[in-house]
């Protein structure tokens, strides 16, 4: 239910908040702790992380908008959306221009879930939301800002949604097997022949290029195909997908494009089949968001993409003279940190959206990868038996890391009334900061600026609490705008000391936030990890050890994609086709209550030596092999669509019912393996 054109505004303040100078446990400034009460990553982005967040060349100079995904308390959602909390200095018309409502509780007092809103917040709105607006919020997620083109795309989506829907008089009603396929990814070559019909027309009904600010309809895509006369490079330049006049990586210009490969696995077909029962809506995420997620999260842009796909799917149904159509969305992305209990901002939004669609009379299914972090040493679990007991996590940050690094430590519910744990962080140079539960933020720095922060926060959605340790990059991200004070590279000692209040069965979890290089993108971030000397990486033959052994708190268990622990999403792991074993990177389930493991596995590597599976390259007629749980998920998304077309539920239980292959390690493989039907009929080996 978009309310506005969603336009950015110039701000007089320009900077949207000051850089805190708190060190050694002293009380922070008011600007330091306003946003920190709900999301410390916002405070970091406005402080030491400013140059990473508002990157030169990727945002509009002088427009420091914060794109926010807000989860509102249902009982006061309407007051917030109407701007009841705003000071008199902010006009309601400006508020409506900055706001887009994604969902709201059902009328009549029956709560469907939380209300959700996307907001572009300038400095006055930032201060208002984090001040008088704070009691209205359950949680908030920060997204990386875009330039003027990207914000224009938000306005185009809002305008498209506001258009009246007209019933077609020529296409008639659809057969029941029609299912709308949605793909949210990067590097989507939307005009590829695998997404066309037998006459050359596209099966892609809508495509939103988020950072290019372009929304393409089926007619637009067909027009580009005709005008380009078969020159796909010309087509994508004209459409804004690979415009090299604009700074930034162009994924679709590479021969191997992640989104194209994924979309082929999900809904690609031989044009000769002329399939009309899988209309497709795709969303290309902004390059700045995909390149590195910290601290700019994916959640807002993915949430907007899901909302766009669902709305366009039902517009397709109306245009074709059909009733509501089921929707399957594949989202082949993964994150590492967050609570892993189904209450992260994006997970909660997806759950509410699935429930909303059900009340509207159609099914929404969201398919996610389990993640590739099983051997990455990004998770630890600790228990405490007596007061004074300590646990130390050596956290290694690698040199030449041009992005910040973050570590989150999640404590069990309920939230405490007195400190249960004390956190002490020691830098590689010996500098130290100490923080107790319920304590004020602390930081490390020099007269030039801060390079490390530590926070304790309450997490309202699941009544838990968490520590966050934030480190500045240790290398300059941009020589034109140097960082005032870099963090030292090396091993940071993170020590937790127990002071009482936990049960013997309580487990404290630590997760390192994702900070690695995304395939095809320039190297910026280098993934930090927990470098405990007791952790056994290899067996006696030098092979990767795929089970947890020994006393180390660092654990392979609990490495599942942190966007994939919700109750209703379908989660898929990666399997070796020839060996019928889990791929060694395929992540294991989260032990945090409620426990969540992948639902099943499917082939993502044809064999140990024939890596990946074959599917479309970025240009028609070419094929490439890509692997990972990211290519497992879309194959199952295709299966889910088939289940829905057969008038089955196509839910988690339905996917588990497709399993016919018994696999070890159920915390990774779930119900087992699903037989794969390769879309490229080329034998790379003989199957057993």
C-alpha cells in the first residue's frame, strides 16, 4: 500500500548526527545512544562507519538519507503511520513523501502481525524516529543508501502500484497450474533466451532494477529485444543493467552472472516449450548492497522486492482474468549474524507477508539457501556453570580489510534485571574495553577518532539480549576520503566472564557478521573468523574435518543462514550428486530455540571434481557451472511451484515429502536428498 513517491530530500543538517567520542566506558553522548537503543548499526553508520556507509560515488552528495525497514507495534501502528509522534517542525506532507507502508494489521482488531513501513529518513526524521517514535517500534533494520536513480525507482514502483488494475478481455482465465515465479538476486540477464517463449517474446512480466531506478514491463523488455536486433550487450546497456557510465560493478556483464544462473534453475525453459504457466517477476538488488552488507543490511531492499513481486503477481492475475495466483520467491542470499531464532527483521517480515497472503486467498512460498559457512569458523557456543568462569574467543581480523568487522553475542531469554555476563575486548595492541550487561556503550580510540565500539542491547522480539562489537576497517576504503583512525589488524581477544543468573542448560551464542568477497565483485572485505587454537580444522589425512570434535567453543553447528530460521520459509542445503553426501560447505542448523535445520538437500555440485551444476550464463546460448547452496535453493523453488500447480500446499512438509535419498548429518541434510533433474542434459560423469 504505497503512500507516496518516496523521494529523497536535501537536509540542512547534512550529516544526520555526530561522531561519538566515548572511550573507556564513559557515558556516551545523546547522539550516540538514541538509535543504539533499537539498532546500534545505525549509530555506527552515522559515526565511525560514515565513510563506508555513505560511499563516494554511490550516494547523492549532501543527501544523507537513512533507508530503514521498521517493524511497528500493532497496537500503535496507525498512530505512527499517521505521524502522531512527529514534532511540529516536520510537516505531515514531508512524512508521507518519506514513507511507504508494506503491511499493516488486519481491520477489526484481529492482528495479522506487525505493521511494516519503509522510511527514507533525513536528519530531522532520524532524530524524531529515534526519539519520540521509539516507543512505537519493535525493531528496525538499516539499509545501504542509493543515489538519486535508485530512489527514482522507488517512486516508479509506488506509481505502478497506484495504477488501477484492468481485467483483460482477450486472454481469458488461466488454468489452475499457473504459478508466479519471483527471483530476487544480482546479475539477472532478464532477456536471456531461457526466459522467452517460442515467438521470442519474454516470459518475464516485470523486472525491477533497484539501483538503476528502472521498472520494466513485459512490453518494455520485448521492445528492447526488438530494438537490439539480437545484440544483448546493446540491450542491457540501453535498459540500464550494464551502464558503464555509472560507477560500480556490473554483474550481468560477466559471463557467469549469479542471478541469471539462479533464475534459469528456478524457472528457465527451452523457448520451444512455450510455457505460459510460470510468469516471472524478478528484482535485481542494488550493486552497493550486494558488494558488502556491513553495516548496510539487505533487509529493506529484499522486503521491497518481496512486496513488489507479490503485488505484480496479483496484477498479472487480474490482467489475465484469473483469481489470485500462488507465488514462489527464490532468494539465494545468506547472512551470518542476527539472533537465529526466527525474529530477525527480515525473517519476521517474511513470516508476516506469508500470513498476509494466506488471508488474501493465495499461497506465498519463500525458498532460501542454508548457507555456505559450515567450515568458516563464524559461530561459537558457550555455557557457564559457576560465577567467575570465563570463556575467551580469539577473533581474527585479516589485514587489508577495507570494510568494518562485527561480532554479535546473543544471550538467552529472558532479558536480565542485573548483569549476567561481563564482556572484555582486548585489541591486538593491548588496548582494552569492558562492558557489563545493562551497561552503557564503550569504545576505543585516539584523538583522531574511535576505531572500536561495544554495545549491550535488549532484543524485544524474542525477549533476549545481545552484545555487539564493532571494528573500523584496517585499510582505507577510498584514498580520496581517508578514515580518521583505522583499527589494528590481528587477533582481538573477546572474553566473557559469568557473574550469575543463567541456568546450566543456557547457551550463549556468538556469530561473526558476514564480511567476505561476493563472487565477481572487487575485493573489499575480508571475512574475519574465530581463531581458537583448540578448533580442529583437518583430520589426520589433511582433509577438512566435517564434525565438531574437541573442547573448542567454535562450532560448525549453528552456521545456518541467519535469514533462514523462520518457521515458514523453505531452506535448502547442497549435496554432491555423484557421492550422495552433503557438500562440505553446506551449513548446519541453528540450535537456538526453536531449533531450525534445513528442510532437505539437492544437488549443487555434480561431484567433488565436477564442481557446480550447469545452467545459463549471462548471454543466450552459453552455459556455466556454479555451485553453493545458492544454486540448490532455486531447484527446489521449481519443485515447490510444481507442487502448488498440482494443488498441493508446497510448504516445508511438501518439500520434505520429495526426499528419496538418505543422507548423514540430519542437522545439515534435514529430511534427506531430493533427486535432481538437471536442466542441462549434459553428462559430466556417470551417476551411480
